[in-house]
């Protein structure tokens, strides 16, 4: 089964949100740690924007998880 780009962004956003809330971090705290503005983290969590590669790594570090868990690889739709 293939996954669309929009579905992938939504899934990644859900993972970011889940990890952030489990750790009790605010959007502002995550943004400060990653080096972006709070609306950027909000857009990531809502599947509106994909984090850049270096932001994915920093997000995983900030959220105390592996980048492969936070951003699992999926097969794009054909």
C-alpha cells in the first residue's frame, strides 16, 4: 500500500506532536531548541510543511528519539 505526500506529512506531524506532548514541551520550547520560529513547528505538526533534513535531525534530538522513528520512511504513491 502506498502513501501520498500529504498523508506522510500528516503522519510525521502526528509523531512530532505526540513526542512533544509526552515530554511536556511547548511549541515555543521545541522551536527554540531546533532554531526555528514557533509557527514553523506548528506547520510541521499540522502536516502543512516538511522539515528540512537538518531540522529533522535536531527535532529527533530535542524529542529524545531516533530520526527514523520520528520520520519513518514510506513508499510514495505511484
